[in-house]
C-alpha cells in the first residue's frame, strides 16, 4: 500500500520537432507510483521547487490518517499519499475544464500549476491523527478554541517557503491560499459551496479499496460532465444520481469504517492519552507556531510510550492497552429518532451516570466514555443536491438545483443519522453502564431506542 518515487525515468526517445508539451512534461517529471492512481507525475513548476515541498510533505505527512488502520489493516495509507492523490486528481480536473472551456474561462498554465499545488498542500496543516486532534482533543484543552487545520495549512505554506528558501512566485502562493478571482478553481480541491471536490474523490476511492469494500462511484464519469457556469462548477442534470452516489458512498464509509465501534473506542483512548500527557508535554502549545507545529505528528504516541517519566504513566498505560487490544468496552448504541434530531444535544458521561439506579456499582463520570457520531450526506439534515447546480445539456447557459420533489423516490427522505454510543473504560462495569444507558433512553424518549440488548456474557466479562 502506498507510493514510491522513481528518480530515474526511462521513456522512448521522442524527436524534438514532434515532442508534445505533455511528453516534455513527463520527461522532466518526478515519477511516483501510487497503488490507487497508478503513475503520478510531479511536474516541474516554473516558479517553485516542487521537490522541496514533496520532501517536506514526506517528512511531515508519512503518518497514517486517523486510527482506522488499527482496525482495518489494509487502510494504511498516509496523509502523504492522499496529498499526492489530490494533486493528481486536481490536475486531471483542471485539464478537463481547460479542454472544454479553456478559452472561455481564461485557464492558463499558471492556473493549472496553482490548482495542483493547492491539492498537494491542502492538508499540510493537519495535526496528529488527523481530525481527532482538531475535533476531539483541542476543544478539551483550549477554551473557546477556534483553531482549524485549514487556517494552519495557510501558515504552514508560508513557513515551508521561508524555512526552505524556496524560489516561489508570490502570486502563485497568493492564489494557492485563496483569492476571489476565478473562484471555481478553488472548488476543485476544497469546495465549501456543496462539498464535491477531488479531496473527497481520493478519500472515497482510496479507502473503499483499502478496506475491501470496492467502489462503484464513477468519479471519472462525473469529471467528464463538469462545466463552469457563472464562476461555479456545475454538472449535467442527467448525472444527478451519480452525484448523489458520491455523497452516499462517503456516508457509507463513515458508517462502516471511520466510525466503526472499535475505531471509535481506539480514538477515545488516544484522546484520553493525549489529554493526560498534555500538561507535561505541552502538546497543545505548538498550534500557533508553525516552526513547532510541523514537528508534531503521530510519533507523539511513541514519545509517550517510551518515556520513563512518572507524569506520563497514565498515558503510557492507555497506549499499552491499545497495543494489547484491551480497549474500552462497547456497551450499546442507539440512533436518535428522526423527530428529535433538530434539537439534539450531545450526550455526556454525566447524563449516563445520572441515570443509574440505586444499588449495584456506583458509577463515576471517568468510568464512562460517550461517542456522539454524526453521519450525513455533507449538508447536515438537508438534501445535498439542493446546494449543487446542474445544467440541461452542453449548449445550455442556465444552471439550476434539483429540488426534493424532482428526484428519484428511491433516494432517502432524511439525510442525517445521529448515533449515540456508550463505552465502559473498565470491563467489570459494562453491566452497570449498559443499564444506566437504557435508563437514560427511557427517561429521554420514553422507549429503549437501542436495537439489541447488551449480551449478558459481555456484562459478566471480567
């Protein structure tokens, strides 16, 4: 699984008078073989030394994306490989737009290089274990934290250029970081308008294959239908089911892989280990300074694991439990009823502890872990197709969304699931916590919303 560099490329000789620009591009490119996309060519950029950027990415982003690989061994690709994939797909997408509308949109080689570079660098601001660091760890150690990996990525781009003395055109970096001009170019890599971008394409194809699920989403077909109308990427209306499949496939990956009960158990334990180590290692203090932040990656776990300091004992013990598969025990889960989604508030360990009955084990908040899992089609409780514009045919100049009453009746009427999962940090408390969780459901909804009872054998496990 992965990508490797081939510094010494060998191609058939091409007569200079007939060599195409594409052949010249390949001749002077760095070749990377990717298990998903095949050969990826890192082309020489006129104003920036790409090799230095790739070298930096290789050092900083070799870590795996999240902890999924600890449950699905095949899902071992890194942020580095994903960044190369997005680079390659961004190039394919912008080339397709240039082929179809290049003169009309004024797409030049500078735009192409900028979009590809944005794809390569789009995630350079991620912290250890990807979104876990940003969404689960930082909010619990930094009061009112508004930090985001997107903003950090912008700082990191400047840091990389300055630190490595890269000869880069200022206008290219400015466009990589974002401007108002040709907004459709930025939607190729990170589409804040409707969520369709090559970042998601790469995740879907890479993770589906890595975890043995297969992938029937035809991203190539979707890219073939792209057209820009009023500075916005739109899609042919007859392909609306293909667009929907993108969102559905992504949601299916979240349900079956990214939020698998054991994956979430490991995530909860990693977060607890980082929280317990934060004061001693000052992990969160590096988030504002790129020169410190770039050193922070998944190796923080190994640092904790091998450190002899007594202050890190609790963190070390948690990591050892992960290694030995002595995980937090999954007690049960339920899906929040549809009519309660709008006003749902995250369930906390305190909610579960306060629902225990008198007698038996006395639960404490530190005995319970709760995971509130939101799975949607990228637009919360709303139909994602309503935020996407389509066109009738390739001669059309009019764009339009497709409302709910105009789509297939086989598509879902609800676009979000909220799943509440409860874990016991101590195996001997599974029974008591499971009972308190059932009491919480009865108190909140008047019914036990969980589908299955917690097995008695699991409750008696010591």
